[in-house]
C-alpha cells in the first residue's frame, strides 16, 4: 500500500515537473496576445500531448472568457490543474509567466539606472501603445459590441469613465452593465451538453472563492490602517487583477487609476513599460512585474506579479467545479454580454486619456502611430517587431 502511495505521489510530481517545463517553453515563445496564446495552448496541450480533448478545452476557454482576469493565463492554470492538481496549476502559471516578468523587471531596472525617460525611443514606445490599444478597441468592439444595444453601452461607459476617471466608477459601471444584461437578455444561446471534469472538490472551490472576496475586502482595510508598504502595493495590483474583464489591455485604465494618479510613477514610465510589454512573450499581465520593479525594485516586482495574478488563480480553481451549471444560466450569459460591451467602453476611454493625450503631441507622432497601426492590422506584423520599429521611429522624430 505504501509503495503504491509513494508511486502515486512520484507520478504526480513527475506531472508537475512536466507541466512546468512545457509551460516555460510556451512562456518563452508565445508572442501575439491572448488569442494567439490560446492557439499555442491548443496545439501543445490538446493536439500534441492530448492532456485534454477539444471539447474539454473549449469548455475551459469559455470559463476563462467568463471570468475577470487574463484569459490565456487562466486557461494555462486550468490545464495545469486538470493535469496535476493545484500544484500543477502553480507550475503552469510560473512557467508561462516567469520569462516575461524577468524581462520586464530588467527593463525597469535599466530605465531606473539610465534615467532616460526623455529619450526619443521611449517616446516611440508610448506611440506604440497608441497603435496597440487602437487595434484592441477595434477588435474587441467588433466582437463584443456588434449591435446597437451593446455599442450604446460601450459609448455610455466611455463617456462616464472620461467624466469621472476613477477606479470606483469603472467598477460601478461594470456592475450596472451586468445588472442591465440580466434583464435585457433572458434567453440562452445554447445549452452545453458536456461537463468539464476537474480534480477539485466543490468545497475547495468555495474556499478559494471565499479567499478571493476576503482579500478584496481586507487588503484595502489593512492598507488604510497603515500596514507595511508591500500590503499597500499588493492591494493596488490585487484589485486591478480582480476587476479586469475582457483581456489584458483593459487593465490599463485600472492600473492608471491605482498607480499613476496615486503618484507611484509617472505617465511616461507607465506608457514606456506598456510599450515594452508588447515586445515580450507571455501574458500582458506581466506588465505588473515592470510596474512593481519601477516602484519597489525586484521585491516590488515579486509582490506586484503575485498580487496581480492571484485573483485569476483563485477564480479558476473556485469556479471550475461549478462551471457546467453556471454557463447554462441565461441571466449569467446576458450579464456577460453587457459587461463585455462595457469593457470596450472602458478601454476606449483609456485610449483617449491617458494614452492618446500623453503620447500624440505632433503631426509626426500621429503619422508614426498611423504607420504602426497599419503594420499591425493590415500587414500582420508581429508586435515585437512593431515595438522595435516604434522605438526607432521615436528616436528619429526629434531629428
């Protein structure tokens, strides 16, 4: 009996090691954003390794699209959990996230040491951010706000967020949109007939959900009463990671509200890091590693990254055991439709301020942004190449 138990544990840890190695390979090579990441995952985990079938993978992706947070990272965590339990999920997250966190933290260290935020190539990175976010707004708008009702939700959301640019208003708008969606769409598009099987009990799922909400409430209280600086830093990133619907780009306005307007770093530092984040593989949420490093060095990068991704981890593990029941509820589907439309509006507001207003300062800036947008959308140029061209263009503009 003992030998069988020992062998079972050895097999589990062998799976965890394998998950980590495969996820690290993906973390080093997965360029192109969350949609591309999901394609890489399907090719590696479903087609090549057959860790789960197509239907199970589709169910998992549907869950990650439903939850706030980085969809591609959540899908990777979910696959790790299905394959190797909770430790498998941890290994999948570390492997996929660590390479880009290290690269962006090193970039932050370079900027801090060089003190070169006024350089032309930094301005070029800010213009890259304009082109990237314009592309994201158009793409998300076509998918998430394709009709009159959802387009109206998006535009009203943008107007409200521009008039009252605070994180609290963004959260309120998302909640109101969800409530409207529950009432406006009462019929389900489809009724799934498959069930995603996971090695997580409903009790463990409930505990993770309780911890998610407990941290969302307790971290601001501990920060307000004067806890250590790392608690305050973790609070900002945990809240941003908890409230982002629609992908990594939408984290921009939340992080701007939490960090730039609070004085942790300048808009120039913020946008330079966002531009650089387009040039590295892995999830855009690793932008937190750059921001944390700019604020508090390598320890800041560690706390910021963990705090940013922890909500995604808790939500995936917490909802996996209940997902088959939840996704059949038409009111849940309606709420998600309206929330996704509101997300487009939030990103549209962020495109104007702070991204456009702090980056496009001349006709030459506009021309460079238009050229970079053309490369991204019409020539399908990889984002990392666009980042390099943008940095070179920004360096040449003053000349």
